[in-house]
């Protein structure tokens, strides 16, 4: 018979888990492995809520294993390190993003792109090397191989650092990889949510001209005055879209709802790149001519490797790039999920795990 989550490892742990496809989160006792010689153990203080948590809680991607403890934007303080650990000591600020393992031998791993390793292990709802299921950051503690831990600079608050570990790297990586990080370029950001607002902030910090493309006219003031966007286009307004046709070097598309791509492709200059970081449920329709005329491309990007994630966090700390967050208590998390479903958050929920996750006796 399989071990119970509470007894399969030596260290007691406590978090909130979904038990079925209702996605409702409730208190959950489980266990974490002992700190191995290459491991970093830490007390979780904050965990961001990513939209993918919502999909996983309700098994909308058909891969969820229950009980499921979500959370892959995790930040806290180191409590113990294994004897071989070099980068961390007790008391250091530490973070964990979307993954906690990879094969270390494939081409992607050798190029610091563990996020594209075929054997990459997700921070939660995945099988770890010892065969046990991984549990995420909606919990009081974590243990992670040193190679998958991120150093959080002293001047970056832990609550603001948490969303950088998924939302931040997911937009920073394509800006860098696709060469959309050069001062003087003009890029569009589609959608001003958790990912979109980070794309605007990073692009501006990199010296790029930014136009936000949104269906919500009400977000214009915020995009320009609070986030530093240079301009704002309402995608449903034909004249506004026509006015910027052929003016973008690249577009970061953060929208996960189904939406037409052809109008966006029309906004690109020749050789322009439309990079998808959102994941609409239905297949995308793209007439070939919209790409042929101007040698344009549609590309994709997911997360980033550990080396680039560290680079991104250090860049954010140096340039004062922080997400706009709403800090909530653990007992509010189910309400937060309902609000997230309605896009009623500016722009990332972060759970104050340290102060509000109370184990029931």
C-alpha cells in the first residue's frame, strides 16, 4: 500500500490542498523529505497565485493528481542547508519558481534551459526522482536541490519577489531571447494582467518603447501613469489599431483567452515577431499570407532557465522592477481564486504564508 502524504517523508509539513476537481482548497497535513547534502530547506513566507494554479486545481488540463498543493512563486528564508551547498546559508532569502528538477544531461540542460528539459520536474503536481508527488508553495516549508533555488537580493522584498519567479521570468525571457530588449525598439504588450504588467515594467527598464494593447479602455490611465507605458491601444477600436499598423518590432502576447491573431500580426513591421506566452485553449488560426508578407514570425516562450531567472531577479532588484500585488491571508485563498477567474486583481495575488498559514491541531 502507498504511503500517506503525512508519513512518506520524515519532516512534517502543513499547507492547503485541493482534494478533487472542485478546486476548493482546505488545510492539509503532509511531509517533506529530509534535507539532503545538496538541498536547501526553507520556511515559506510568501507565495504568488499564478493563473495556472487555477487550471491545475480544477484539472482543466487533465493532468492533476489529488491531493494537490499548488504554488510555484515561492519565497522564504533558509532554515537548513546540506553539507555540499555552496550558494546559501541559514537565514538567506530564497525563492523557487516553476521547477525543482531536470535530467542535467540533455542539450537543454547543458544550455541552462532546464525549463525545456524533457524530464523537467514541476514544483507541484509532478513526480520527483524518488517517485513521490511534488507539493507546491501553499505550504509552510519546502526542500529543494540547490541548483533550483534562486537567491533573492536583500533590497527586494520577499512579497514582491514571489511573482517574479513565474510571471517575471515568463516575460523577461522572450524579451531577451528574441532581441526585443534593445533601447529604441517599439514593442506591444497584449493584455495587462499578471504577466502583461510585468512585461511593460521590464521592457521599460530595458529602455524599450512600449504600447499596451487591451480590450479594456479603463486600463489606459494605469498603464501610462503607473507603469510607464508610452501609449495604449484599445484592440476593439478599428481606428486605433489602424493608426499603429506596421509600427511594432515585436509583440508579447500574454492573453490566455481565445482571441484573433491576424490583427496583431498586422501591427508588426517586416521581420516583426509575435511571441505567445499566454496559452489559449483552442488552436490558433493564422492565414499563411499574414506571415509571408513581411517575413513575420509567431513564436512561443515558456518560463526560463535557472541562470536566466537569477539574472532576471538581480535585474529587477537593481532597476526597482516590482509587480503590483495584493497581499492576502491563506484563509482568503478560495475567494481570491474566484476573483482571479473574473480578472478582479491588480495584478497578482500573493499569499502571506508566514503570518496566516496556521496549522490546525
